[in-house]
């Protein structure tokens, strides 16, 4: 277990942060998944990291379902007033915010496909759904992200409020 966490801990945490929307919640998610892996250590044969990732995704979906009535509020990222080297951080925060606005399955599919770089079949296996569901969820999720981020280019050029 220690070797797995030492070698893959940062990658697991990065995925968890994308699934949850914050570092603290991501750390909690990884911890909960590690606890389940430890309880089932002797029963898990083969790919323990795969078991851990699958557990993380299922726990994240369970949390999204529980919070459906009380959605989490993420902070709004204001664009920087000048180029001070934090542009990448602001963009990353804004993308995480946009990702958090997606339905749970679309968010999970996009994280698996484009962050984890899994194939459609691998993502379907992890999520316990069909390849067609992964394809349609990815398509709808990307379309929704485009909608959520469409105004960014206008805001950068100072055309705020155009067309409203």
C-alpha cells in the first residue's frame, strides 16, 4: 500500500481534485478510497490501483447524488487585472468551476477520458456503463463546457455584456 501511495499518490490526488472541485475534498475522497482498499486488501487481486480509482469514481458519484439537493458553491474566479504570472492558475480554477457545473456522469466521463486519458471502453468499464453512454456523455459534457466557457473570449477582449 505504501508503495502504491508513494508512486501514484499525486496522480490520484489530481484526479480526485477534478472530481470533487477542491483540494480538501479531493484529499478526503482519496482517503476514503484508501480506507476501502485497506479493508479489502486481501480480496483485491491484480490491479490495486484500478480498484482504488474505481472506488474513487463511485464514491464521487455517491457524494454528487447526496448533494443534489444542496449543491456545493465554488468561489468565482475574477480575471486578473494584469499579467502577473497567475493567469494559468486562474484559468485552471475557472475550468474546475466549469467542470463542477456539469452533471455527475458527464464530469466523471470527461475526467476519465481527457484527464486520465482512458479509452472509451476503459471508462465504460470503470463507470459500469456502456461505451455508447460514455460517448454520449462525453459529447454532451464537452458541448456544455463550450457553453459555459463561451463568454470567456468576450470578457478578455472587453466586450462584456454584448448581446445581452
